[in-house]
C-alpha cells in the first residue's frame, strides 16, 4: 500500500518546487515584511486595513511555504523509463481514442504533483492513467468514470 504522505514527481518538478520555495523565503518574504512595516507606520492598527491585508498575505505566504516544504521533504522521484519499454510507463506520451469516438487525444503520464489535464498531463494515479500503465499499442483499456465505464484504445506510445 502506498504511503499517502509521499508525493510522486519528476526530478525536474522537484527542482522547480525548490526554486519556488527559495523565492518565497527570500524575495517574497521580504516584500511582505516591508508591507507590514509600512502599514504599521500609518498609525492605529485596530482600524488599519492595510495592516490587516498585509498580515493576511503573510499568513498565506507562510502557509504556502509550509506546503512546499512538505512536498519537497516527502517527494519520491519517479525516474522516467524510456529506453527498451514498449508499453506505457511514467513519462510516456500516449495517444488514445475513446471507442465511441473517432478523435484522438494525447496525454503525457506524470506524477500526481505534475498533473494538468488541460495541458495534456495526466497522473499515473488517475483512472485513465492507471488503466494505461503497462499496456501496449492496440490494447483497449477500460475504467469506471462518473459517466459509466469508458473504453480507450491505445493508438500510439512515445517512450
């Protein structure tokens, strides 16, 4: 059973998260501190909307920093296996066709932290991603969706 406190992602995505955390802890934190300092200079804090807004922003920033730290500390790097594999693996670009349709769609199989279905990046843990894993071109996979059972044919795999 997978550990729910672990986050599957590529090495590249982990590096992006580290860069974002560094930016938030250095540049953004200083900006918010300056906003608070400036708002304090306006006087009475009980009726100071600028101060309240800056403190709210500081809370959001600290929450975002804590979330990023958790992601980074609990990251599990998923190595993309491209060579020698003919089936769908992490990192594959898979072109599929729903059996009740003639149009094809192409998806890249990624870790859950990198998923962006609108950009064609689906998680290996999503219903479609999970059903594609390990299958080859020409295979038909099916999975349960809110609309019922969906069946997709794997038209092409790029590893």
